[in-house]
C-alpha cells in the first residue's frame, strides 16, 4: 500500500476493532506515511523524519483522515446497535480488575513492545500506595493487539515485582492470571512455568 492510501478492507477492520482515538492515530500515521507520536506540548512528531509536522501539514492530514473515517464510523455505530452485549475485551477487562485487587498490576496496551510495557508496569508498581501488597504484573503490548486483530490470539506478559522471589512469584502470577481470565469467560493456553507466555484466545472488539 502506497503512502497516503487507505485500503477499504483494512479501514473497515481497524474501525471495528480499535477505539476511536487509536483508529484516528493509526490512520493519521498511514496518511502521512510514517508512525506518529504526540509530545508533552501536543506537537505531532514523526520519529523517522526527525521533525515536527507543520501546522499546515497537520491540518491537511486531519482533513484527509476525517474524510476517510467519517463514513466508516457511521457504519460502525449502526453495527454496534445490534452487536454483542459483552465483548471479549469486556471479559478481559473484568479479569484485569480482579487481578489488580489481588496483588497483580494489570495494564491494557501497556506499551509498543515488551521493553516499554515492562517499564510502564514497573513505574506504576513503584508509585503504588501499598507496593508491599503487589507481587506480580500482567500486560500486553500494541504488537500483541496487532496479532489479536489478525485473528491469532494475544499473548500476555507477566513477571514478579520482587527479584528475590522471581521464579515463585512469576508462576503464582501466571496461575492467578489464568484463573481470573477463565472466570471471566475466556480461554488461555499456558505451559505452567515462568518462561512461557500466556496465550489468550480472544476476538478483538471494543
């Protein structure tokens, strides 16, 4: 697909499976041809170009995105009126809420890759009001979401927050994660040891 072109099937897929804010960001990046970041001053930054977009470029790209997205979001809104009452994401969110009550920091879409996700989870752990009650973390990345959108399931990362109990806490966290996800109505595949990730069977739809 060439820069600035949007395939109709691809657009329909992402609008069905991503929230509006993520869809707009993804489309904006596709229109200008590069991934985007938003800095603390709300400047639109194109990392691979090593520069900020000019206001004129931002306005132009926004207009193109709006023209492309509006019809699809209207169609999605109509489809959601007859959609499932509870999606698989709702079930996963319910499991994450339960995990946070039981000593596992669980974060949705915690980062682009494993490194960023671990950093963000550990930052939340360090700022937690009662860190002594936390023994594990659970997360998935934007790359994992891509796999889910493609219909390949989604892997969940997890580990201990205490290096001195890394092995035992990781297994404990993994077992609790699987238990809560099963309670929520989803299925997982896990090897039962700290070295294997948890594969979640999920239809990605928010």
